[in-house]
C-alpha cells in the first residue's frame, strides 16, 4: 500500500479514539508542515462535524499555501485546493479503493455528490473499525 501507508490507519484511529476517551473539546493536531496525515485527520474531523466541502477544501489548501508561500487568491491555490480535498475525500468515501490507490485515475474522480459526514462515519466504522457509539460520542464532542 502506498500514500503514507494510507495515512497510517492505526494512528488515525488512535487520534480519534483519544478524543473520545479524553472527552476534551479542544485539541491541537499538528506536524512539521500541517499537510498529509495532519490534513487528512483534520478533514476527517471536519467531515464528522458537518463542515461544508468549500470550508474543508479551503482549509486543506491553506497548509500548502503556507508551506510553499502560495497566494490564496491565485489559480495555483484553487488547483491545490481541489486536488488535495478531492483525493482525500474520495478515499474517505471509497476506502475499498485504498489497496489499489496507485491505480486510481485521479483525473476522473468526482466527489461533488459525496455526503461527507456520512462518508466519514462509514469510514470510521468500516475502515477504522470504530463502533457506531464511539463515532457518535466523537461527533458529540467535536460539535459541542
């Protein structure tokens, strides 16, 4: 499997389970650059919290813009926003595609009709193996 061992499945689950176990409403999730794994977890949490695709797309692209000094009003920013969000949301909505991630035709994916919150719930319960009750508790914590 490629793509950061798909965002380090067990570590992703551990982050989400820690939020449930601790019950705190405020967390700082970070890394050296704030993209890749960090952005993926942030996108998953935002999806569970009900953020809009436009909000998530913009937030995910900001990490790249900050890292590479890209003007947020530029065409480059718009392209990065679409690519990073679309690819990550596609995987959240289609975890069955992870084993063949190197063979996905990224130019043909479309996430415009994805119910992002439901996709994130299904990802957590299906791919990550969290119980529905734990996911509900996570949603309650992050939306309180």
